[in-house]
C-alpha cells in the first residue's frame, strides 16, 4: 500500500498545477458541456502516459544503471524548480483561476481541443513519463504505484469537472489558490528530497 499512496500523492501534486488543460476542464464543468467525455479523455491520456513512464523509463534504468542517477537529478531539479514557482505564486497572491466562457462547440471539436491541450503540452511528458518513471523505480511495487497515480488522475479530473459548479465561489477566491499552491510546493519539495536521499546517504 505504501507504493499505492506514493503514486496517489505524486499524481495529485503534479496534476493540480494550474494550466491550460485544467482550466479547460474547469470551463467545461462550469458550462456542463461534454463533461464526461472531457474528464474521461484526460484521465485515460494520463493513464497511458503514466504506464509508459513506469514500465518504459524504469526498464531503461534497470538496463542502464547510470540513467537512474540522471533521472533522479533531473526529476529532483524539476520538482524543486516547480515547487519554487508555486511557492512564489502563493506568496505573491492576488491570483485566481477564473475561466473565460468558451464558445459552444460540437463534441468532436471539444474532444480534439481537449486531446491537443493534453498531448501537445511538453510538461505532461516531464510529469508522467520522466518524473513518474524515476520515482516508480524506487517503489516496492511498480504496479501499485501506477494504480495510485492513475487513481489520482481519475479523482482529480472528475472532481474538478463535476464539482466546478459548486466550487465556483471558492475557485474565484485568490486565498484558496494561495493555499493550494503552497501545499503543492511543500509536496513537490518532499518528493524531490526522497529522490535525492539515497544519493545523499552514500
């Protein structure tokens, strides 16, 4: 279960970052337009990318042991940098995620836009393939870690989409996003330390 919770925690900390994909899901939730399809396509896309990272990147580290060190350093650097960005945003404050109203579109057009925001975003590959792959290599059970990370995606996207209407007032408050970003920064720094700890103890 430790591997499962590690995957769940990592998945939630990475996926909560405010970006184009999450803003799009939020907008669709506020409009109630093609919502199930949008949430499902985002979650399934994450699942495919996470599987590639866990079983692809981790297999490479087994064949090339030196690659493990490179991935650890790269993942830790990415998390530390991302955490600093989140903490700076939390300290500055004054920001809130208030989505613009998109024009209504057919479900094929909506799905195409959703997939483009997912698969054409370079950060998604750093999060799911590189970073998740590096962290999974240190887990007792890669399968449990993967299930936890996939569960995080499904929980987040469906909660964000279907809860958007009820959370409209909360999401409009800058203070709420300050607390969210500060929490994400602390989680990411903690994961970065866990990546570097085996190297520090040597």
